[in-house]
C-alpha cells in the first residue's frame, strides 16, 4: 500500500496541505545531528577559546531562531506559533558533538521540520564558527528521533 504524497494534488501540482479542519492537539518532535571534528577543534570549543565567542551558545541560539523561520526555508511548511524550542549538546568522545532539539506546540500540524531545521542550523553554525581551524568537520546523521501528536501518532526511532 502506498501513501499519497500530501504536498501534491491529483494532477501532480505542488500545494500546501490544508490543515484548517484538523483538530488542535499537542505536538512534539525531537531531532538530532552530529558534528565530527578534529580533537583539537573540540578542545577549543570546550575551553571557549574561539574569538567569535562561545560556539555552543551561539549555535544554540541559531538553532532556536531557525525553528521560528522554517516556513521561510522549506516552501510548503506552515507558519507555526511554537510553544517551546530547545537545543542541547552532548560531547561524545574526543571528536563528536551530538546536537538534539525538541520543539512543541498546540496545533494542527507537526513540528518535525522545525526540529530537524534546528539541529541542521546549529550544526552549520558550529561549522561556520570553527572552519578557520578545521575545514574537515562533517555534519552527519540529521534525523528525526521522535514525534508525537496528530493522526499518525507516536514515532520513536529505535
């Protein structure tokens, strides 16, 4: 059984999904991404030795700001009045920073794209702030971890 792609009408034209008749429910999404870098770069981040400022705090703000502008970046996303958005970082070993976002609202459509935009922009901000010392950094595994709410219910990545 195939699921129709909701962003196309019967003739194949792009469209914004009409969510006007959907009930308002609690929606939440969590996403993650990983930035891999040289150990020396991670040490500079941890010791707050970049002249541009605290890399992780700037990346946190960039990710949160990005959640509020997702509809400007992804053409068919709805403009949403978010209730909450957070970004957390976890240092994994000597080379990796794991970024996790959580976004929520009471609304008619989900916030998966906002959560994935948040980690993507936070990761790109880390890259931008550190590229002068490490152009080999990699952004990896941008993905939805969990979503809840709406007709499709709960999703949790194993």
